[in-house]
C-alpha cells in the first residue's frame, strides 16, 4: 500500500510496526478483553432464563377407508400440497386459536404475557394527559395476543408435511404445556370442522331429497301416460310393438327369399340335366328319391342277369331280349320320376315367390305404422330423459345422505393431521447462553482494543514508512516499453556496433532434442548453474520485462532458444517462476539435450516426460509435474530413448496445443536450436521466439535473430543477463 509521504515520497504501511504496537500495549488489550467478557458474563447472569419446547404435527389424509368417497381424492391432494400445508401453518397461528389457549391457561394473570396490566408511571402520566390510550381498557385476551405471538413460532419443516410448533416462556412447565395444547386444540378444531360440514350437508339434503322424490314420481307418470295415449307399447328394453313386428317380418322375408332362390336353383339344375340328356344320378334331389333308388336297384339286377346270360346265350335269345326290354322300361320310369321331381321343385319355387309377395305387402304396412310411432316416440324420449335425470340426481342425493348420516359420529371424522412428537419438558434454558456470550464479548473487547491501537498508530504516522528504490529507478520509469512488434527489430536493423563487447567465457551450448539425428548418441551433461546465477539486465531485455510482456500480451506459446548454453536454459526456468509468482499459469516443456529445466524444477530427473510420451510409454496426464520451488509446472525431458522419441516429433504440436488450452503460457525450452529445428514443433506464425543468453556477443545476437526472422518467425524477443558489471547503456547497445 502506498500513499502520500513527506515531500511527495511514496510510503507503505509498516505491518511489523503495527503488530509491535499491539504487543507494546498488550495490557490495554488484555484489560479490554477481560472487562467486556466480565460485562457479558454479568449481563447473561442477570437476564431471566427462557425455556423453549417444540411439538410436531404431521398433515395427512385420515378419512376411514369405508367412508372415503371418490371426490375426497382431489380434496386430499389440495390439503397435502405446498399451499395446503402453508394454510395449516396459518391456521395454527390464528387469533381464535390463540385466544382459546390464553383463556384455558389464564395467561392474562401472568405478568410475562400481560406487562401492560401494571403500567409504569410514565404510561399513567401520558394516559392522564390523553396522549396515550389506557391499555387496561382492552380486554385481557386482546392484551395477551401480542406477547403470545412473539413467543410462538410455527413453521413447516423443510421438504415435508410436518409442522413444528415452538413456544418459549420463563416457566418451563408452560413452555412444555402450550405447544401440546395448541396441537390438541388444532386437531379438535379440524375434526369439528369436518363434523360441522357433514351435519350441514345432511340438513341440506333432507328437503332436497323429498322434493326430488315428488319430481321423479311426476316425471314417470308423464312417461306412462304418453306411452298409453300414443300406443307405444314396449316389447323389450329398447323397442316397441311395431318395431318388433317390423324386425320379425324383415327376418321372415329374408328367409323366404333364400328358400325361393334355393328352389329355383335346384329346379334349374334338374331341368338342364334332362334337357342335355345327362344322367340325373349325380343330382342330390334325384339321388334322394326313394322311388328312383328302388328303380336303380332293379336296373342293376337286370343288367347283372344280362351279363351272366351273355356268357351262355346269344344276343338273339328270347330270354336276353326279354331282360333288355325290362331294362328299357325301367329307364323310362327313372326319367318319369325325374320329371316329377322337377315339377315339385318348380312348384316349391312358385310358392316361395307368392310368399315373398305377401311379406312385401305386409312389410309396407308395418313400415307406415313404424314411421308414425317414431314421430310419437320423440316426445316420449324427452319425457324419459327428464325422468332419468331426476332419478339419477335422487340416487346421488340418497347416497350422499346415507354417507353423511354415517359420519355424524365424532370418531368417524378424524382430523387430517396427527401429533408425531409432543413437546418435552425443557431442562435447560435456551437463552441466555452464558459461556458463548462471555466468549463473544471478550473477543469483541480484544478486536475493538486492537482496532483502536491500529487506528492510533496509523493516524499518528508511526506505522507509515517511506519506500526506498534503487538509484536508477527514475531513469527506468521514464522509458516507455516498446510494443511487441518493435521489441527486437529496430536493434537488428541498426548499424553494427563499432566497438564490440569483449567476449566472456561461457559454457558450450548443449544440443537440443530437436537436432538429434538417428545416428547420434546422447551424452549426459553436467548440472548447470542455478537459475538465479546471472544478474538480470535492468532494461527492456531483462527477465522481468519479458515476463511482464508475456502476461500482458497473453501469449500462449513461446519457444526459448539458448544463446549461451545451459545458462540460457537456467534463465528460462527463472522466467517461468517469475511468471508463476505473478499469478500466471505457466508450464515449461524441456526439449533441451542436457535436461537443465528438468534438473532445476523436477524432484528427480527420471520422471516420465516428453520423450516417454512420444514413444508411447506414458500418458498425457503422467508427464506434467509441479515445480519444486514455485507454482509453475514442468514437462521433463523423460528417460526414454531420444532418438526413438524424435521419430514421432510431429506429435509435439498436438501436445503443445493441449497444454496451451490448459495454461496461460507454454514455454518450450529448445536449448541451442536453429529455425529449422524449431519449425519441427510449430509453424512460424503459431509460436513466438525468446532468445535467452548470458554475456552474449552482439554479433551472435544479430546473427541468430536474423536467421529466425528470415525463416518467418516474426515475433522474436530477447532475454539477456550479465555475469559481470557493465553499464546499462553499453548492454543495450550490445543488444
């Protein structure tokens, strides 16, 4: 926190001084704590204790099964829903119920419930002046209502049909008795209300039933009279005499027409057989004749004799001639009998036709009578409907009356509620709680005294101290940081420096995993210096400036290329930790050959990492580990074969894309890599470049940055440090 200070200097709060002031005046804090705690204890001890008890009532439909009507289902549903239970809560708090309880317990005689019964001197004075109404003018029951309502609490238990009745009083016996009494009175009121409804229903139904009986008698008499006058006599439940006669004639006509058609068809068959000269042996009418059957038997016998004699006698023998003459006669008799059958069938068809004509004539007469009766039946149907409606209403009223009479008994109409928990006798007061009150007041004394001391120190100025900066902070604040597009390019396009900076000894740059070929062997590197070994440059190329730029510009993916071997990778670790301290979610992906980020950030070097993922030995979630010294994360190099891993290097782009969605910034430490190697993990337009180094010569900076710019990497940043004292201006010129 900064504020105004002497001569316009920045100032900050001295937290150590504030806590020291509280410690120096600890006796005041202790005294305040003890005094307020004692006052809270004394106040809680002098307050009259109050006791509280609770009864619970369950709302449910309790009509007996035999007395339950179909219409009760809808009423029970409205009672048991949310609005129905809320209505019962309001009923338990009704004025009539409270007045009854107050009268039963004579609460107006208790000063706790009627404090206005003994008015104070001030109240009496105002009453005498006419400025206040005399409270004693109100009935005792009315004066009790206000105090009773304050001590009574009725509420619905959450997500249930249970209603809780709480009551508090200075008398534990009263706190126990009143909730139970309220529940009992509520149940009696509910049962009484149902009984009153039943009695009123029975009283209303008696004259209505008598009136309906007379109406039903009159309606039925009108139906009988109209039926007699109109000759609409019934032969069944739904038909009259004419309708029944019409139905019978129609059925008989259909039968006669069928018989006629059958007789004509049989006669036509026999006639066709005789006309065509075919034998009538296959016709059912001919075969069924007994005469023809006997003739057929005789014909068969004669034919058999002729066949036997033909073996002994010649055809001209008189006996054979006689038998053949008999055979011809029998055949003529068969034809004659067939003609008789034909004549019989034709006669039967003529009779059926005549019968059909008679029935058609009779049917026309009956239709005329039926049409007349149908016209008369319209009026009869109206009278029958009226009589049926009156009869149905009478039956409904009689059924309801019988039910009402059966429910007149008090036990037959229980209340739609029951007590599931009676109020117990309270043994301990619910107010005041001496120990909690004492603790809270003592804590309040401690807080108030501490706040008083803190405010005193702040307003006196003793807790304010000036902020001390380095000598060159003013020069740095006057410079405005360049935008990202100009972060490196102006320096690269400037003329070469006339006097180069002397080269300093530095470790050889270790190879990147991205530059490993199939025929190369990976060698273990020695542990690099700490990430804090180099001193940062106090300008726009410092680690702090780069971290601030990455956070503000929200750059999701950057590749770090080391210009000074392992020291450049160590600087990247410091950059990630600095960003993590600023609240950014950052992860470092170790793609260096020496695994410097892994050694500095991971608990051990053998953790699964990017090489294990590329060869399929580890899952995506198994390669991310926490930094040992910050909130940053590290994806180690891994312990798999780097040559085999680099065969699947094209999968790195997918891994980095997933990490970019989970983190604010993904830093890929590529070690000493060239543009071709970096392009293996991301396209030039999808990734920014950081050139990291310690004591790097200007020519090397310009050469490396120009190579990346020519390769299409437009966003190139510098992060430079120095291991020996050099002026800020000279370092900027070198950059």
